[in-house]
C-alpha cells in the first residue's frame, strides 16, 4: 500500500515529524514568511515609481498570468475602460480599470456608473496603488495598495518590476 502524499511519514527527519505532529512551524518557514512580508513591503514603493502606462502593463501581466485574456480594443486608450478581459475557462468577462491614484468620488461618478451601464460585462476590477475606495457591489473587486504587492509577487513579476524601475 502506498502512503498518502503530504504525510509526516514521507520525511525521515525525526525533528520534522515531531514538529508536524505538534503543529510547530519549522524555523525556515517562519523566516520565509518574514522575508516574503518584507519583500511585499518593498514592492509597493517600486510599483508607485512606474509611470501610468507601465503600471497598466504590470496590472495586465498580473491578470494574464492568472489566465485572463485581453478582449476588445487593444493599443488605444479608452477613457473609462482600461482593459476588457475574458477568462476562457468560464467565459467570464470583466473590465479592469487601472488608476494610479484612487478617490471615492471619481470611482463612484465615472467608473462604477460606466460599469453599471455595461450589461454584457460580468464584473469589474478596479486597481490602484495609492488611495482607496469602497464598493458594496459584489461584482466589483477592489485591488489596492494592500493587495497589489502580493499579486505581483505571486505572479512572479518581481524581477520584471525591478528592471522597469531600475
């Protein structure tokens, strides 16, 4: 009979097994979590150094790295819609509005109202690196300075970001 994956028996190190049984996190994991947190803290100031076009490109890379594909107009600026994306697996459509600085009044008056007028679009992502907005519409996902650095890290774009701001 083959053992279950991710069981303690798969590792011959007695201290590892003892830590798993007692729910104690290995020091290397604790250190990795600490360093990841420090890296995320360092990413936000770098993200803020990007000019608006490069910031939009970074956001585009984050989304395409998670499976979204550009749909609609490519290569020209759209006033209220930054990007139209489609998720092939579910055929879900979304608009992504990318703004370096966010404020509630602009969000409500321009972006949320425009989104509400777009009947065929399932959801909206609003991404900024400075400021914050609130929205109770469950179709709207807000990605601000608290979430964006983690997304950049998870998408494997740290080296890209460093090269862009260097």
